[in-house]
C-alpha cells in the first residue's frame, strides 16, 4: 500500500483525489498495487469535505511522516512548490508533478536530488495534460535518436486559433475562451507563448538529453495574428497553429515557440479546440504523434496518477526521464534557423514584394496579399523584408 | 550488459539488429544500460554478413546459453515461434515480440508462463508497428478505466482505402500496394481483416483485462468496398477506414473489425497511406490518440528494441501488460451491437428506401443513392434492409 500526499487542492489536486478514489478498484486490478491518500495540503479550509480529516496546512506533517511514499505536487509556480519538492525529495519521498514552470526552471537540480536520495521525480502531467508523451518518448522511443519535436502544446491558444479559423476576431475569440474557463483573466502566459515555451523546454531537455534554459528560447505568441492571416493561410492550404518546435542540429538544437503555418495534409492542422498534439520524430520510428486533452481537471490528474502508479510498480529501478545540466551555446541563434515563411503585405505593395522575391504567385484577401517563400534563415527573411521598407507580416511554415 | 538473441532475420529481425547496432551509443546514454547481440537464429545462410559468427540455425544454442537474458522473437506465426517462446520463457529468459498472431492466440498462456518463471513477455511491436501504444495504454493510462478503442490497425488496407479516396478502384489500388511492397502477393490477411482482428484482440485484452478470443470477433474486410461507397461517403463528410473497434459495455465488450465511415472532423479520417492511428478513451483522460508508422522494418524494430530496453531498465519489477484468461459470453453478439449505418441502394430504389426509413435525404452518385441512419442494432438494420428485398450496401459509422 503506497501512501500519497497531494500538495494543493485546486483543479488538478482535486482531480488527483477523484481519480485515485473513483478508479481505486480498476487501478488495483491493473497494477496489483493499492494507493491511499494520507494527506491533502492546502492553505484553504475544506471543512465540508467528506474526508476533511485528510487536510493539513502544515507541510511538516507530510515531510515528517515516514509512511508517505509519494508526494503529488500540483501547486504550480516555482516558489513554495520548489521548496516543498526539495524537502520531500531530501526526505526520501518520490515526487510527481504537473508543474511545468518548476520542471522547466529547476528540472536538472530536482532530478539530481531525487537520484541522490534513491527516489524519483516524475512529470508526465507537465506537458500535454492527459496525453501520454513524456514516458512514451523516454521509454517507448528509447531505441531511437529523437531528431525533432513539433507540437500544439497550449490548449487555450489552440481554442482561440480554431475560433479565428472559423471567422472570429482574436479579441472575440479570447473573450470566448475566458467565458468558457479556458483562458485566465490575465491570459498572458498562454497567448504570449510562455506556457508553450516551458513545455517545449521540458520535451527537448528529455529528448536530446541536455537541459534547455527556457530563457534561451525564442518565443512569439499569437497576439499579433489577425483574421486575414488565417484566411490567407487557409487559401494556400494551411492552418495557423501556435507550435513549440525543436530539432537536433549536430550537437546543438534549434528551438522556438511561434505561430506556424501547418499544411492541411498534416494531422496537426486538424487538431482543434483545446486539444493538444505532439509530433515526435525518431531516426528509426520516423514520425509518431500523440493527441489528447492538453489540460483540464481529470485529464491532467490522469497523468499525475500515472506517475503515482509508476513509482509503485517500478520500485527499485532508476528513472530514465532525466537529463544533463545546461551548457553554453547549446541553442542555435534564432537568426540562423531555417524554415519557409508566409509573407503578407498590402496589395498595393505587391510590386515591391516581387522586386524582392521574384515572380511569385500571391493569395489575395481584401487589400492584402501573401505568399510562401522557399527555405531561408530567419536572419535572411528579416533582412529581405526590412529592405522592402513596408509593413510586412512574417510567419514560419512547419516543414512536414 | 544484457545479451540479446534475435529469432528470425527477416525484415523485422534485421531491423532489430540495425537499431541495436546503429543507436547503441544513444541507447546507452539514455538508459545507462548496454545491449549486445549474442545470437541471430535463422534457417538461412548469412555467410556474407559482417557478423556471420552471430548466426545459428540451432535454437538449443540460445536456450542453453545462460548468458542470454532477452530473446527477441520476430519469426511470426503460431507454430515454431510458439515453441521457441515457451522454451525461452521456461529457461528463464524474457521474450519480446512483434508476433501478433502468437500474442492474440496464446497470450494468456505465455504471460502466465513468463510470470511463473520470473521473466517478462512483452509485445509493444505486435500492434501499431512503431507507434507506442501498448505500454502507454497500460502504464500512462493506468489511472483510467479504458472504455473504448477504435483504430486504423493495418497499413496495407489504409493505403488501399487512401488510393480509393483519391479515385482509384479497389483492384488497381491493391495492385499498387503490391508493387510498393505494402501488400503480400496473397493479401488475404490484410484485406480480409485478419491482421486487424488480431491487433484489436490484443489491445482489448490488455485494456479490459480479459483475453479476447480472436475467433469470437466479427470481421469484415475491405474487399466488398467500391469506389462509389467512398465517393458517397465523401459527399456526406466522411472517409471510409478499416476500423478495429471495441467498447466496454457492462462486464462484456462489443468488438469488431469492419470498414467504417469516419467523420472528417475526427483525426482518424485524416490518417492516410500506410500510417496507423489508435484512439483510446479512458473515463478520466477522455480521448487520446496514438499515430505513426504501423509497419515497416525500422519502425517495428524500434518498438521491439523498446521492449528489449524495458526488460533491462525494469529488472526486478512485474509487468502490468497482462490479462486474465478467456471467459464465456464475454463478447456481445454482433447483432446486438449498436451504431449508425451508411445505407446505399440503386437510385431506382429510393422510394422503397423511403418507405422503410422515412423521409430521408440522400446523397447521390451515378445511379446510386445513400444516407446515414440513426443508431440501431446490427440485427435491426439487417432486418430492415432484408425487408427492402433489394441489393443494399450497409457500412457502420464511427461514433465520434
């Protein structure tokens, strides 16, 4: 019998409680293991909860209780969650988490601390919500050299982009996302790409074996996208998605978060609403893709519980969800990364565009025109569009 | 250092050899484990092979060598592979396999035998080729009660159906598949659905915990599909895919392999060519989907090697990829299973159709018309179409 402590009784924490209680019998049937919740830590009062005796406001109760094997940290953020995680690991308790900020910022240190104390630090729920992707990538693709990752890693922005594809303006789509509870009152972390940045940092750290500093990742959100971008992309056979992308190039990586045009022939273009999908390429398996609900109470809790179960069924083994410490000059300068680009200008500037890019064929919408370039570096496309001396919208195109 | 024996040096076997050799350094970096190939068993001569000293024609060499920890059985079929697997497990060697026929037919017995001998029998490569699906379903969705599985499980038929969707007749598409090496000279196991049947049997045995007898599964292949079916489906917003489907209904399951109409809004409709995709629903995670190359040398070998690695990194633990023995009356009579249906008749019979089904709206193509019914049992739709007394094509519709 494993004894579990849940840190934080918000959306995900209460989900973890529900999954462990609702599916207790099924989990035991499948795994031969039993799990009991011994504590729930939260600063708020839950006096009306049917199991109010589980609640504590004092982390010492948990860290000093030798019976607690597994701590599920679902507080979020990198302050108090960071302290609690370090103390739990140091006390010889395995920690599982959905906290992408903490894993992206302090992953290496926490993984080392876990190893030193003979326990595990697992984080399946930190990327892709309920989608199994961390463990499948680490274990099921362990025979591969992972070469590339591209994914829709944020459900809020994908919901907004889906609404825009259906003809809604950005502001209206954002408001709709807020009304449905998909976006926070302050949607910055989602729409400016910070959340996706942490997730591609985690996936890439794991895939290529070296921790990626999130601050080194070029991040562009979706706030500057307009309806005409999506309409023009559509006319050329593409959808626009916010993509977290990374690729191994020699002993370095290219990595960014930005809106990208995705060909309608690629499955990712068909991923709508709050769903996420992550494409992972390996040198033997070619492309694989993992799809599902990237957020939400039960899906995220499902992934946290998967890690709780994993601790119990893999007792005595070492985790392979680990990576080395950060190194200098690991991330390629964004100006040196190469893709094709969607370039949009006012129709009146079509001749200037042709003077710079040759005899191109443009899609037209209202008073704007756009076309897709060949592959070139980001530095080159910036230089070319600056030479135009006019307002130009440039969006990367996903190579599929 | 784990010592591996590869049984069978065909497409998959030579792929396993290549993955272990090509990615040796990367595998060791990721897992901290090393793997050496000690034997390759094949009845043929490989005197020109650079490592010809590894080859043997005598299984005794392998089973009697105490140094061999892991046997990769990639012979296929349920005769000699069955014997070798039993002997290897009995000798205390873990066995990993891509052999869906053997797992579907004798899975329970072999899993029990492995357990009795303190070793493992793993079969990630038996379903979905390189796609991680067996282990993700068993481990990453372990917190869920799996409720439903629907997937494109056979790449050959999906290639043929994709070509038909592009306007090619079945016979021409089959010939094209054979020319490209996707289909065997005798394509029966693929086009008649036998291969997909074994795979949905394995997935369902694992998901719901009780072995499904493949002989109890209603199987319909793609040989009776015509181009006009795909055109009419397309007009109604659907693609036609060969789907392996199962669903938990109380303590029984519904299960079949048949062509199904899949809404263009569902990702599965966008899975083209030889790719596979498997949708798995859980009571907490909702829908997840796993996509990738469902066959081929390197992808399948990638999955076999994942199991080889798993044996090493999870030493001392018990596998949770297991299920109970078959039980009577577990599979619901196909006549009692319920879906919507695509019903096609000659245009001249439209009035008869309306007399039976009410004032329906039909899609038309050439001299044929079709519509989609509401949900009813297979027994009911058969009774209704028999009453029509005319030639009727009936195809299930996937509920998404």
